[in-house]
C-alpha cells in the first residue's frame, strides 16, 4: 500500500472523488456546509484526531464536563487507539469506532466537530479540511506551525462559517476575565510594560534507539509536510517537541498560553509592529535538540512593550500546582514559572495562568486586591460545545487567537535568523528582512501542500 496522502488508497476514494483540491483532499465535501444548529440538550458528536496524552485529557473532560459524545477516535497508532478507547470507557459506555485514516473522519456524516491534538505541523491541514467538510473544530495550541498557516485557517473558518476554538483555555476562566476588567477600568494606570514568563525546568534531550516501525504505522503520513527521514520511535513519543520541523519550541508549545493571556488582559491590541530575540541552547549544549533552552523575545505593540522570558533548566521553577489551581493563590510568585507581570503607572498586577490567581499591589508590596484562581479547562470545553450549538463566537475563536500565534512565530523567526530585530507590516504580512519574510510560510513536501485558496 502506498503511504503518501496522494496515493489512491481505496478507503479514501469516496472523499477524494469529491475534491477539486490537492492530494490532501482540500476542497472536499463542501456540500456539507448547511447549518445544523443543535438544541440546547443535544450532545455534540465529536471525533478526536491524535490520541496522545493531551488529546486523552481534552476528550475525556469534554465528555464529562461539556456533554460531548465521542463517536470516533483517529490515530496512526493502534496502541494509542486502544488505550484511548479504554480510557474513556468509564465516561462513555458506548464505544467509539476506531480509525487510522483522517479522511474517513472528514467524510463521516455523524460527526459535528473534531478535536485536533496531533503534533503541531498537522494542526492547520486538519483544521482546514474539517472546515471544508462542514465540521467545527477544537484545535490544540499552537493552532498553526507558521504565520501563513494561521491566516489560511482563519480564511477557512470564515469561508465555511465554522466554529474554530483554539486550546488557549485561560480565556474562559472567570478570574482572568476579572483581571481584564480591572485593567480595562484604568485602575492600574497607564501600562507601558508587560512581562511574560515561561521559566521551566528541564534536562538534555537524546533521541536514543530509533526502534522498529510498528506494523501498519504510516510513518510517511506522520511526518506530513516535514521532509522525509528514517523512522524514530522517540519522535512519535513526544520527542517531536525538540525539532523545528514539527513544532516551534516551548514558546509555542507552552509559553503561548501566557502570551495569549497577556494579550487578552491588554484588550487584544492586534499584531505587534516589531520583534527582537535573544537565545540559544546555552545549558544543554551537545544534545540532540534543535530548539532553544533559553529565549528572550520583545515585541512593540505601539502603546506598550511586551517581553517573553523562557528557560528549560532551573529546577526550582514550578507551574501552578494542582492544589494551587483549585484551592489557593500562588504563594511564591518569583518561582511561579508561568506568570504574567503587568506594570501600570499606579498599580502592579501579577497573574498566574491555569488557575494561579492574581494580586494587585502598590508601593511597599501592599496588596490592593487578591483573587484565587482555578484552571479553565472545563469552562473552555463548555464554551466550545455551547458555541457549536448556538453558532456564537467562542472565547478563543481563531480570529482572536491569530494575534498571539503570529507574535510567537515572529519571535521564533527573529531567533532562528540569528537573534535579530525585525519590523513587521501587518497589512502586507511581511518583514523588513527578505529572509524573515520567507519564513512566514512553511515549506511543504509534495502531496502535503496547503493550497493558496482554501
């Protein structure tokens, strides 16, 4: 059997027969775009594409807390499919069908929405195909692998009138919305500086033994748009996070939560005018990873500057623990690895993502306001399923999430071109550096291209 997406595999013929697009099947099933607004008590039928750790958590919580009904699981790995089926059995007695071919998911008429939790380089292609197939989408962050892809996803969602919710769940938690209202009120005074932190621990990364490719595992499709390379088991087990062809490093993998939340707190100011970067693999030199273990990025948003500090080595830095997320406010802010600091002219705010809560202080560290937090996952999934039913814009709609996605990719471009500064023109989606402008769009292997017209 041929393994490329351009192959004439029988299981995909019914889908591809309707397609006027490229080998990926873009443009297919556009006849399914009629609105199907569900009643308030109806369950949203979902399919999960990507049955790894994050996908498992999102799906089970969506079933238990947001009233979703899983009718299909899709993954290239038989092992992951079976584990996922067992994992949701307690939450949903009716077992979902198992698929290894995402074309079948797109063609299925009993699926209202897809949850996409694959490696990053598959987020955009699957989202666009789902929109074209008349399905709403919950896509994990970062929702695209490059700036151009984010624009294509935005265009597809608009053209096909789809709900596309990005997995930046902090936008759905009341304590973050409360913090935004305090900032909006002007209580902090004029704000000129926002600091975003993603200071995490971590060690060196080694690929190790490549292992043997499992029978029936489509390695070509797993690679997707990325260049061909020999199979390696470590890449499929989270190792892809360390290589540029599959991700954008920890800034887009995890730090984008804080970047997106900071922009929400600041009233979603749009795209930055410029970016500067400084970083390297300073601590874990000589290992197999490509991405930075220390990175500093600065953006100019016109009325304020925002900085982003990332690390992957200090052992004393911690995310908000589960107990903190649900019970009390963060007690040691300087060791909270995922905090945001907002410097107003009159008052100062520190906020912790994923349930960290926030404090507002004035001189001499006197606390003006203190609010406990709670993680926002439940609220975010509920917002998605409610939006699928009502057709109202979700909290992290693709049109809103576009700015934080572009900002993060801008930082990576500035870093990868040699720690440089770049001016950005949002109107033309270009930089003042031709090499940087070239990086706006990913390269695509034949058979895995995203068309210019979605």
